[in-house]
C-alpha cells in the first residue's frame, strides 16, 4: 500500500502517527512538509478528501496566523489556502494519504482508519 505522511519531526502527534504506520507493517513516504510543502492544489484536494473545511486544516494557534490577519472575520477559504501554501507552518499536521483515504491524524489514532 502506498502511504504518504506530511510530517513534522518536531511534532509529537506527527511522530506518533508515523510510529503507528510503521507498527502496522508499512513504510510510508515521509514528506517533511515544511521543507517540501504540498502545492495549493494538492493541499485543497487533501483537505476536501479528508472531509474537512479549510479552517479545520489551518493551524490557528500558530503566531503567524494572527500576524497575517487570518483571524479576522471575512477571511475566506481562498485566502487561507494561499497563506498555507506560502507559509507551510500554517498547515495542520500530520496529513496521511493512502489508497483508502486521507486523514488529518489529530489524534494520531485516526491513521488506523485508512491503513
């Protein structure tokens, strides 16, 4: 099974998700999304495939979120996607993509649904 994890090694949830994938007997393609972010189109597709809204996929607790004014009323999905594509630190993590679906694995146990 092809599995891709958009991973941040400094994130405990991301590390736990990666460990769960490996414990299930799979070796995923690991993408350090801060160094190699998905394109805006890929990001939009992953969010939709995971059944999320763009707002659910953005890291609103990140300082940059407020600094860019993304916390203001009226900020639409397009503006959020643009910001996430330009500043991948704003992408919530970890996204995992398999042939069985896409999940934002928060909590990490959600990865089991698509393995």
